[in-house]
C-alpha cells in the first residue's frame, strides 16, 4: 500500500497487568533480559568523567552558549542499537516491533534499528539495566573533553568517515556506499578515540531530556519535544556536528533515520 | 491484527438520516478493502487473507482462490486492494509483493476473472504498475491510480503497457501543520511540500475525479478532491495539463464515487494523530455539490473506511478496514408517502 499508516494496534492491556501486591516471578527469561546480552558485538565502552565542552557559540541559536561542564564517567554502547538486538529484545519482552523491522534495507540485522519512539528506546535500555544518555553525556562521548566538531575531530565529513547525505540539506546519497542506513561500525575512520562508532551520521540518536531553546541556565524546557543528536544518513555536514540539536516529538515512531544507543552508570 | 470498532460507533448524521437508512453487516472479513456491487450482492476483498468473496445476506463465500497478501516493506498491508465488477467480470488491483516472498506473477497487476468461471481462470491484464490502487472505467480503457507513483495511468483494452496520464505534483503545506512534530526540522515561516498521494477515482461524463490524500503527517484538512478533464485539457503528448480543485479541507480522502443521481460522494479516512495513528471513529462519508463544492456529512464515526461502492438503485456500501460493512439505503420518497 502507499504511504498511509493505516495500521493501528490495540495494546492488550490485560497482558501488561500485574497482580497488585505481588512482584512478577523472576523467570529465566526475565533474568536474561536484565543482563546486557549483546556485549560481544556491542560492548560497553568506558567514557572517563571530568570537565568537558558542551554546546557551541558557532552553531544554531539553540546550541549556545558554549560552556564547560562536569560529567561523571559512564559506559556507552559502542554502536547504535541494531535491528538484531532490538528484535531479540522484542521477542522476549513482547514489545512492538520497530516500524521498519521488515524493511529490506532499514530492517537488516546489523543496521541500526529505526522507527521507534523515545519511550520505546528508553524501555529497551531499561530492560537491560541501562538508560538513554543525557544530552551532556552524549556530547562528552562524541566531542571528547575539548569539544571537537565531529566524532573523529574537526575535519569535515567524508565518505570514509560517516554515513551522511547531500551537502545541502537535506537528502540521501550513496557517495559513502549507502543510500540509507549502513551496518553499524562501517566507518572505522569516523570513530571516536575510545572506539565509539557512528556518533556522527548513520542515524539520529534519542537522548534523555527535554528540548530547550538554548543552553542558558534556566532555559524553559519545551515538553512537547525530545532531543536527537548526531545527524543521519540523509543529513548535511552541518547537522552532523556533535553540538547540533534536533528537537522532535518523542512519540513519533515513523522516522526512517532515528535510532538510539544506551549508557550505564559506572557505579552500577 | 486490527481490532474492530463496535458497530454502534458508525451512524448517519441528521442530514444523512433524512435520506438513508443504515444497515451494519458483520462479516468474517478481517481487513475489508475492495468493494463493489453485483446486483443485490457485494463483492469484497480482504487484505488480511487475500480472499475475494461474494457477500449475500451477511454470508461471505469465496469466489476464487485467495490472492497473495501480507505486509510490504513499509509495514503496510498489501494484497487485493480494489475490485470492480464490469461486463460480468471481476477486475482486481493487486498490490506490490509482500516482504516475505519474492515477486510473483500476480503482483503489482490488474487482474481479471469471469464472475462465473473456473477457480484458476485469473487473467493478468498487465503488471505494468508499481502499486495499483483504485480503478475506474473510461471509454475503452481502465484508469488506474498508481498511488506509489503519485500518478494516474491508463490501460487501453487489449494493451499490456500503461500510459501515464498525469503525475500529481507535491502539495505545499505551511509550517503550522508540522509544528507539533519538530521546531528544528520544520522552523516557523517556511512552507513544506508533501506527496499528493492520489487514492480514489471516479469517472462521470468524461470528467475524472480523484481524491488526494496528502502525504505524511496527514494534516487535518490537508486532503482535496480534484477534477481532471482529459478531453479539454490535454497536452500534445496526451497527458493532462493539470487539475482544478473541486473542494479542499478534507481529512484524508480515500475514495470518491458518483451516486445514481450524479452527486459526488467522498470517503474520509479521518483525522491523524502522531502517536495513535488514524483516530478510530473519525472517518466520514460526505456528499459534495459538484459546482459549489459544498459538503454535507452523511455518515460519521467510521473506523478506517477505505472503499465506497454505489449501486444504480441508490444504495451506498462502505468497507471499513477495522469495522463492519455499512449499507446506506435511500428512504422511500414520492407518491404514497404522506
């Protein structure tokens, strides 16, 4: 059928009820869900705490002001969560499949999962004792301590560094080998010094927190929108900058270019 | 699997109730899509099973082997979308293949089969479509909406290749429609374009009416009904010059028909919510004045309605993808009724 989202799903509310006053049994399946079972292909990488640059005075108005903040150390998944990982989670947990899980390109096992809402991304991380990164943590991971422009440094993007789109916003191209999403970790030269892959490009990544008009202290959160970071396969180089902020309705689960990764507190 | 709305949700408006009575027909169809009259009976297709059935007194009887069906790459149902009864034959638009199998000989095609014939007697008229949707008869040809191409194509009788009649240009939308989606992707003050997405087609007196659904995010009032005059408005290459807008401000118009009296009928799928999808019970059946474009709501509370079928005796049938079939029957008028 053409692009009409005609399918509505009625959640089985009865399936989600817990008997009041008792905790669900800790079944082997539930125990399995609570460990991070994807460490082999998507290990957790340590990002050292300390002070680091956050925001930018040379970007959009909502990226300003640039400042130096302090963030505690944390662990971050090396790659965006993949279709294979999300499918395994959905099968065990009963979560709704990602919207493009059957797409011939976007739904491939090693491509980042797309077509999931903010809440669905958050729920995935929570299942394994993880969480979505804050905007500050995400920038620390992508920009290092000195606020590099992109995940790899300040040099402009190239086909060997990231999966992104045309030079003038916004649209896809295949100059980097992929017209849409790419298998995670395809651009070794685009990784951060710690080895995080696809922090710039491939798919946008949900981060926790509300969108604000800028980073000034006391800036009012607009609770209609969440924040996405990192740019995607159809973004221009401007949107690939690690300080760029995309405000988006968190309930939206039809984006073909939006995914996520998870983090874990080092104290856990 | 779609849930079915309670039958009581659908109703006639006061204007509709003056002219019609409403019957609700529960059938075993899970996702009714195509619909047409065959005398007093209805022929229907089911996207959930590929069935093509004849419905008599609420009983659905298979009249041919089920056609391919499933979910396509965009996670939307595909299969036998629409059916038209013409010269004692069924004409079926079969969608592109589902994601679980390779392309087959019946995919993205116009199929034909005698109404009364052997079960295997399905003729592939043409596969020269991307994703054929609604169809209408015009002269000695079929006009078919190829929705994924945003185009109207024509298949002459006896031909295997279609000719492109008109490609609907993208529709311009103001930022206001996208405000609820993103303040950064759609900043204020800019206009944006969406796909036209032609859906239903009806032909009357050589005039071709097409409903334009309007692409995502299916803004409220973002749909339109347009008129293509293929005779008066033809370019030297045979394609239509453009269209005139009969009416706009429609909520996801999915089908159009002309009733027995020549009045335009438009089926609205309803209002769209970013989180919930198309809101249940927000679909409507409208009657339009062809000259003034004035709209009158006849039925409301419809749940994902997709197809209208008009009978020469004035009855109107509606298929709902997540609800029962509905039949509007004209009230008796005239002599003998005081």
